[in-house]
C-alpha cells in the first residue's frame, strides 16, 4: 500500500541530527497520514457498496424485460411491465424485486457467516483484489446479459464483491484509529446515494441501462487504487515495542501467510474466546438485524407495490426515486457520527418496525393520499437505517479490547446481512399473494 510509514522512519533516521532537530516533518507526515487514511476509508466504503446499490436500483429494470434482437439492453425504462395478474390492483412483475435482493445478499451472507472462522488466513491484499474483480465482472455481465437468469448471476458477483469487501475493510479498521470507522460508514452511505442517483440520473437522461452500467467500470479501479496506493501503513499497536507492533499490524495486510498472534490481531483467539466475544455482541447485533429486516422488507417487498397512478412518473421511475431517497437518508445519517451518537440502538429498531407497519398498511388499504408523503417516510427510513449501522459499529469499537476488535468487527458484519436475507425470503411470498389479489 502507499504512504509507507516505515519508509519515512528509515529515511528520517538516515538523515541524522538535522532531521532530529526539526520535529515538524514527522508532525506533518502524521497529519498527512491521518487524512490519507480518512479519504482512503471513505473511498473504500463508497466503492465497496456501489455495485450492490446499483443492482438494487436496477432491480425493477432487470426483472421487467428480457433482451430482444436489435435492442441495446435487456432492460428498457420506458414501457410499463406486463402485470402478473391483469385483474390485480397492483402493477406487478412476474417475479418480485426481492429475487434480485436475494441474489444480491445471500452470497454476502455466506461470506460473512464463514469469515470469522477462517477468512483471516487469507491476507488482505488478495481479498481486495478479488473484491474489485468481482465488482467489475458484475457490471459487465448484467450489461451484456440476454436474460434475467444471466443478470442475476451478475448480481451474485456484486454480492460477493460487497460481502468480501465489507468483512475485509471493517476488520482492517482494527489496525487504525477508531475515527476511520466513521469515514468508512460515511463512504458506504455515499455509495447508496451516488449509486442510486447516478443510475436514476443517467437513465432519466436517456442513457440505456446497458451503457449506464458500463460507465461505472471505473469504480472498481478506484477501490483498488484506494487500498494499494492511498492507505498508509497502520499505526503501531504497542507503544512499548513500536517496531514489533508495526510489523504485527502490517503483516496481515501484505503478508503471504497467516499472521501470527500479535497485539491488535484476533487470529490467535480460541474457539471458546470467539464464542464468548460473539455472545457479548448480541446486544448490538440483534437490534441491527431488526432494523435491516424492516427496512429491506419495505425496499424490496413494498416499493414495487407502492405505485401511484396519478403522477407523471412511470412505475419504473417511482421505484428509482424510492431507492434514491432511501439512500440519501442513509448517507446523511451514516455521516452524522461526529454530531450525533446513539447508544441504545433498540430505539431505532422499534421506529423502523413502525415504518414497516405504516407502509404495509398503506399497501393494503391505500390511505396515503400522495406519493410525496411516501417520499418523506422513505427518507426517514433511510435516516434510521444509516444511524443504526454507524452507531452499532462505533459502539463495538469503543467497548471491545484491542485483542478482540478485529474479530468483533468481522462477526458483527453478519447482522445487517441476516436481516436483509430474512426480509427477502418473506417478501417473495408477500409479493405473490398481493399480486394475485383482485
């Protein structure tokens, strides 16, 4: 990776007393490293979640049409999809957008489930490289797909990229100051906003979905550049043995073998220790599972069914606006840690479940008079979800020891994915039930 702290230290020593008498360069170097790491983790969060968000924003398009000869893409934002049941009061695709959600989350769930058991054996650099290649492959495969099935395979690649990247980069924060968690979370929120907004804007401007996806191939390149060229070497974890601590911190990042058990590294924990740490995390994991279950049940189970016919927006355009407003709320709240910190995340879970109850009732009874009121509820939904995410991982970082932090961050990653997976499984039968109502 770039910005080698070790190289700077060696150079300073070789310059002798002239360097020692001037303390300003090390101070400036430390400040520069701080901002490089802050920007680096923000970009990693942005790029890691970008393909995942774009696939969810394109879900309605992916399921609406298959490519026909002479068409430039398998999706077309213009025509209204053929309803599953012509007598239904809902404008439904034959398959719920929850199918795209499941393709976009189940591989991630598998990765996060297995990560605490043995992913630490694989060095960080190969993980990041695999993540970047899968993200690029997802854009290409969906863009050139001729069928929904092939498109879903591309969505699976996006899921692998996002899941592997999230486990990797959250574990990596254990070797840096806790402030990078806030930057990472803000970047993931930015991915939601920029991913949804870019897909909405480019397709609204007339660019075909195929060309829209291909225009995003620069994102995986930025991810790789941020990790290999922008991040500095981790700061020492042990003040009493600076050189040894720096080696311990750098080893899992660039080594070719499994890192040894050192201060700040969790690879030496026994199974019993891991289970004890995991049980202590349940107070944070369970509320986040509930938050993500409620919000993604709304996003992929109800968004498609919240269709207002008395507006100038088509069904596909309404769906994209829902996704964009949700992601705007997520970005704002994930970037708010410096001004608003929440310890009791159970309150956020309860409020998110209330959102689900309101929108589910509206799907059934259609009592909300305007799409703009739904817009406000969805924006609020995103604010709750983003606040739950950033405060959960911040609280874990504060309340776990250096020895356990790397494992704790990786293990807690499963909470949002578990909630999303459960919501997708329940949204599929709900979609079929409601779409067959006359």
